[in-house]
C-alpha cells in the first residue's frame, strides 16, 4: 500500500475517528451518570425502585446493543419521535453502558465496609457528607480499573453504530469499500485507527490498576 493510497483512504477514516471519539466520550459520560445514580439508589430502602433498576439492568445487559440501537433509531421514528443517527448512537450506547456500570458501581460501593459509614455518622457527618468525602472517593479508586476496561470496549463497540448510519470509522470504511473496492486496504487502515485510539487508553488503564494495587 503506497503513501498516496493511504492518504486518499485515510482522510475520510480520520473524520470518522473524530466522530468515534465524540460518541465514545458522550456515551461514557451518560453511562457513568446512569450507573452511579442507579447504584446509589440501590442503597435506599425503596424495594419497588430496586426492582425497576434490576429490570433495566437485566434488559439492557442481556439484549444485543445493535437491537437496542435499532429500537431507538427506527422504533421511535415509527412512533413519531425522530432521533438522528448521532444522538441515537450516544443514547443507545449510554443506556447499554449504564446497565453495565450500575453493577460495577454497586460492587464498588459494596466493597466499602459499612463501619466507615457508621463512623462518619458517629462523628457528626450527614449521610451526604460521608458519601461525598468518605465513600465515593474510595469507590472511584476501586472502580477505575473496570471502568477503564469498559471505556476501551465501548470505543471498539462504536463500530456497530454504522448500522444506523452514524458517521464513525466503520461507516466511512464501508462507503470507501463501495466506492473504491479497496476492501483489504480500507479495513486494515480502519483497524489501525482503532488500535491507535485504544492502545493509549489501555496503557492508561494499566497505570490506574498499578495505582490501585499500591493504594490497597
């Protein structure tokens, strides 16, 4: 593969890489907000709320993300609620990730000994203050490694959103294959882009894991 061919094929794929990063960051932020919120709500005594959260988690964890994207993009349009491809991709991946991170944060919160909460309350802290200054900082340290691994998986999973025409790497790759018939070259470049995006993130996760082991 010569330099000229790489430049001709790589330009559109780089545009897709920018969108891939945008989708990843937005979906990750949405998943963290949902996951942490639902994990905290599961600490309450409202059983009905627990059942609703459990139903959400089981539904989104045990159905394919591609099916969820189709329901959001095509299903809502059928009902009269048109959602464009990019927001649909972010919402779909965010909801799916929220179900996964709910369990991650729930496990992280459960790993904090209940005696720490009791001690914080005993010295005059409010439940919110103890959560903010005692519980959540430790929870973040515990959950950072699995959260980082989820972020890497999410980055690669953005490839499925090309099915609803979200303009990420694989969307441009498929269009290039159709127009140039350079199937092997295009998909090698697409794979190389995913690697270039994922590899630094993987190294960052390793650093977090080393810090976590040192903290423990």
